[in-house]
């Protein structure tokens, strides 16, 4: 094992090697003082296979967590939506910085909106949730599976090979913005009409559970309470439903004043049907710590997810959360 964190030494921050991961990590790292970025290749980045066949979104985080546990880095930065919902041994969530735009963006070759795409247009996405939403809004669309980094996906709009070319793509607005490419979007999809993946647009900073107090305090300085509460509640829905990466689920939460509001939707895979449930939880963010905040957010998520299950969500989509 290499040396652990030493106060006064540059902070070693682990990140995936993709351009997007480096960009979002660098933006957060700028608020943490003296540091160096350590790029780590993940299985999810090396393969273009569907996530479900690789074992789900966790393929993006395991290599970073291994480096953290081995003492090769002091903390790691993830896209929060990529984290498995189960806790990892020896690792703790130290901070959730202020969230970027949580919306999805539609990029089209001719700059047209979703409503104006010609009948039968090919739209690419690797997300079952986005696929279901596209088919719910436009059953005539030919929705095709697509994975890869932002550049390679956008390149499919202009691909010379007709079999690979698409007329539109749905991507996270936050990713485009962090790469300085938000101008590629022809439309930002209203989150009330088009809710997104739990914790989309949010980052998660992890340290070891035995991390020095000085490190924990330094990382916690970038924690943003409203984002942490909202993202934790959204991800709590996934945990309660035991939903994998093939389940089309959307969730949106916000903390306004002392009220945390959560709305979650489960879609049929083909987009033909959906179930939505919502709830609120009173939280005083100035009077409780991180652990109590997380518990309150999970309590709200449990109530909302339980309502979805009682109304038949497990018959609508591939879920495991029946008790």
C-alpha cells in the first residue's frame, strides 16, 4: 500500500480517465486546494457493450474504489448516478457538491425539437429510462441502443455509414455543459415532463472510512446540503425498489427551505404505461448533521417507493423490491 493522506501534501484525487470525468473532477478539485488528479481506467470505459451485460453502472466505479482502498489516492470522484446503491466496505460518502443541470438534452442533426422530428426518426440512447420516455412521447420513433463517450455519440449524428447514423440523441445536459458543448443541444427537456435518472447531474466524493479527520473536513467543505438531500432521496427509491440498470426509473427531488419533495416514476419498458408517486419530508438542514439528513431522505424515498410497489410497479418494470 502506498502512503496515506498527509496534511499539507497535495490531495491525490482519483477520477475516471474520460474527458467528461476529468472535466467534472477538475472543476470540483479546484475548490479543495493543492491537489493532483490521478486518472484510472474503468471497465465501463473500456467496453462498448450494454451496461446490463457488464454488470450495471458499478463497472464505472470499482476501479476507482480499488485504488482508494489500496491507498493510491486520497479520495475519488464519481458521477453519483453511477454508484451502486449498496454501501461499499471501507468507504464513506464524504461530500456531494452542488448539482449541475439535472435535465436531459436532445441533440439533433438539424437542430429540431423532439416534437418536430420526422416520423420514424432514429434516436440513440443507451438508457432504458430514456428509451421508455422517448417511446411514450413518440411511439413512431426508432430508438436504437448507443454507448460511448460524448464525442463518439455526437459523431453518430453525422456518421457517413447510414446504419450507424442517427437523427437524434438524448444525453445529460450536465455532461454537455461540463465539456463546453451545451450548444450542441437542440432542446433541454423539462424535468416535470421528462424526469431524469436518480442523482443525475450530481457528483459523489468518497474517502476511506479510516480517513484522517483533516481529510474528511477538507472534502466536506464542498458538500451542498440541498443537493445531498435531493440526490440521496432519489437514489433511495432505487435502493427500495432494488432496481438494476435495466429498469426504466426516473426520480426528481428538491429541498426548499425545510421541505424535501420527491417524485418518482416507473415506466414500462416499451413506454406504454407509467406509475408516479410523490411525497414530502420536513427537514431542518441547519439543525441536523449529514447522517440524520441521509436517514430522513431515505425515509421519504421508502414511502414513495412503497407506494409505487403497492400500486403495481413490479408488474410494470423489472424490479426486485417486493417485500
